[in-house]
C-alpha cells in the first residue's frame, strides 16, 4: 500500500510522469509482442523474467523523462523494419523505406505518413483523437489496430482490430476488423473483406516475412526489392504475371529467387547487385 501511495504521488508530481509511464508500457508491449512463445518457465525463471521486464520498464521511464515528446520524424532505410513506442502508450511498426511524422499535442495526436507503410496499435483516448494523414486521406482511430500504406497516389487502409473512420474530402466510411479499403487518385474506393488467413498474409511484413497465395511474381519482387539492397529482376517481363505460393523471409532474396525460378522452371543467375530470373 505504501509503495502504491508513493507511486501515485510520483504520477501527480508532473504531467510528464504519466506520459513516461505510458511510453514505458508501450515499450514493454513491443518487447513482449516480439518475443517468441515459450513453454511455461520454472518459478525462478519466471521471477527473472519479471525482474527483467521491470528493469526494462524503469529504464524506459528514465529515458522518456529525458526526452521532449514533441513532434518527431521517423524514417527507415531500404531493408530496415523499425518498432516504436509513442509517449501516449501507442506503438507502431514502420516498414522499410518509409517516413512519417508524429505530433502528440494536448488536444490531438497526429501522424503524417509521407511514404511507405506502418502498423498502428493505438492507445484509445476519446478526448485526444489519433489521426493518420496519408496524402489527402485521413484515418481516425476508434480504438483499434490498423495499417496504412502510401505508395504514389494510392492509399491502403487495413483494420485488424477495432474500427477506424476513413475520410477523403466529402467521402467517409467506417472500417471494422477484417476490412480493407484502397483509394486511388481518380478511381472510386475499393472496399474488401479479408478472412483471417488473408489478414495474416497482409500483415506478415511486420515480422519480416512475405506469404504468397496466388500473388504475382511481379508484386512479390516489388516487396523483396523494397526490403533489400540486392535486387531481383526479370529477364522476361511476362514472368511477372506468374502466380506464386509459399512463405518466405524478406531478408533472404537469393533464397526466394531460387525458389521462384525452380517453381517456374526458369533459369536464374547472379549478376552485380542481385539476381536475374529467366533468359538463357
């Protein structure tokens, strides 16, 4: 009881202490979410795991108190996948070759995604809406987990938990778990429903994988080339329309190129900077 009273007193000392706690909880969530499943640990190991988690929480609190939680820009390079804990308790995963700006002010939480793709796990707060801006599309959280991608003039929004509102000009719709909308520059929005396996495939990139279930080789290569400096190209563009199946690691482009060439009965060769599928 005395420890709880001291903790509550510490929270009340300064508004930033509450933000520090939320950020530390988000860091801990990311750390535990990224850890592989393990069998039940013996009592001593459970105690050590708990102590480690508390240490991580304490370290995160100290680190956050030394920071100014104002607007910040985050960017990833080719092949980089980054996980971030935000000061409001939200967490996000930023895909390779992506860039966004986060502004957590008192009245509103705003994220501007200028390129690439991100998955958001939002700590819901009705008094401070969480909005993502991608081009002229605004996505407002209604307590959820969702991903947004911005590639050229096309914006995709995919909801895996909860609900979001998607707005562009006078057009607005609500998406719930298992739904996706694709908004091109000129075309009408395309709304899709995704079954659980399709949802898992769509979010496989967050764990460094790609899962193909009839997607074209052309689309798969675009994904691999975004995540690696060494690139894969096709000697014959017609091969890009071939459909592929299977699960692959995004950090193993050579392994994927060999598997794709084998499944298509096409030759593969190495070249400077990557590999070529097809040709002589």
